[in-house]
């Protein structure tokens, strides 16, 4: 192995590589999810590298280090401890204890809103300077400027998503103690992993440039019982309801099981029109909107005169259930 990748000693990494390049048996989906987030890699970029380029294992490990750097040793320790069912090291324990003992960021009213509606807003998730740094990154990635509307519509491959996964500005939210505590309160556990996700850029609609995002949808299998899970979006600019704001159908998580039972196993729940119950969530720059994964949701068409900029992230339990059957 080359010097660049020689320090990368991560369990299951070679098996993950072999499953996509050599046709070896695939790893459990949860192991892969934890592995990639521990390495600081986005799913999209890792799979594209393996499937399109089919690198050798030394080439793959070298690319990982060049792309994401060496993984956080404390997080890597936690990954190995989870994988081998052993106790993590003292530094990992101390980091988790700090989250557990931190002051709550959601009060009882916020938690009641979460329980009733299935989503909640964490204000001031990170600082103004940190928000500004991520915002500047989005503009650089899309090749635009706030005062030139024509620069907002350069061709892009991923709709409203911006496939940038690594940058120091993105780490502010991923490493925020306030955000970690928010998810810990909702999950009832501080033992969570942060996803390595993308940015969002949703410009106003205009002739020839319609909304490029998804309609109301779920990103999880609707095979029952649907396991608990969360998702989140961080607003990088003040976002009004007509500005491509996050939307969902509040409270749907409380009736989704009965709704699925009533339609029967042969019906396609994803084809049902749920727009009549949708609600748009406005927010200020720095607001983090967190929702349950069993809530129908999505960004919305932008009918304002300004783009919506966002960062996507999430925290999840290593023991989260992932259904193999997709519905």
C-alpha cells in the first residue's frame, strides 16, 4: 500500500471495497452506513468511485485519505467497539458523557411539538460566522453570486442537491455540541453517528428552470413497522414559506400505520397525493429543522426572488433498524 493510505486501518473497509470491485459478498447495510460516516465519506462519492473507476484497494485507500483525511480516531474507536461488541476507549466515553450531561436544548414545549407534529426547529444551531462560511461554500460550488440571478441557473447534475461532502465549513454543524444534544434528546441516547451529507441550492422557478427537487416523499422503506429515525436540514439564509422551504405533513407519523393497513399490501402508498395536509416550515438562517423519517416531506418549489441555501445532516443510532424489504 502507498504511504498515503498506509495509516488507514479500518475494519470491514477491504470487504466493502471487494464487494463492489471483485463481486464479493456484500456487507450488511448498517455496517456500510457506519463505515462510510466514520471515514467521512458521502455515500454518493464512495459508490461512484468504486463503480465507475473500479480502483485497486491501495488506490481506494489512498483516495479516501486524499479526499477525507484520516478518520477521527475517537469515532473510529467507537466504530470498532460497536462492531466487535466491546467497550470504547476512555476518550470516546468522555465525549459521549459530555453530550449526555450537557444542558437540554429542547424544552418541554418543543418536545410536545415534536411528539404531536413529528418535526421540531432548533434555533441558532451554529453561529452566524459558521453559517456565513457554509453559505459562501454553496455559492462557490454552484458558481453563482447573490446579486446576479443569471448565475443561479448553471446546469447541475443533482437537482437542488450540491454534491460537496468535505470542507472545514461543513464540520461546524457536524461537530456542534448543541446539535448533538438536540438529536440526543430526540433519540434518547447520545450514542449517535453524524451523516456525511450534501448541501442544497434551490433557486426561484422561472421559464426553463422549474423546481428540480422531489415532491413529498419518504426516504425510508414503508415496510411495517417503520423504525424510528430522523432527518434534518439547516437553513443557511432566512427562508420564507414561498422560498422553497421544507414541507411536511404534520402528525402523519401518528396515523401512518393505520393508513398503510387500510390501503392493503398491493397498493402503492408513494402514489397517494398528500398535498392537502402539507405545511411549509419557514425559518431563519441557523435554524435546524429535524423531522421523523416516517413523515412525508420534501423541499418545495421556490416562488420567491431569492435562492434557498441549506446544509443537510442527520444523526442516527448504530442500532437503528434498516428494513431489507423496500415498499
